[in-house]
């Protein structure tokens, strides 16, 4: 999987701030240099990315 990630990491818009918090990965994301995405306010989190805004910016959304 790491080879696949290396092939696409320059296309990654960022990391969901809420997901990073829930999964305890905030410090690792900060070290990675990726931006936190937090366009949508969600109670109890620092926010989640806006899939609508990402799509409007030309990104294709992949979830797994």
C-alpha cells in the first residue's frame, strides 16, 4: 500500500481534521506536512472536509 500512496500523495488535498482526532493521528498528520481539512463544523470535532468544495475544486473523492 505504501507504494500506491507514494504514487498519489502529491494529489492528496489533505486530511480530515475530525478523522485525525478520532483515530489519534493528529500528531502524525502534523509531522506529515499535509493540511488539515475542516470546512464543515461538526460538534465535538475541529471539523470535517467539505466534499462539495473539494469536488468543485476538481478533486475526485475516494473513500475506503
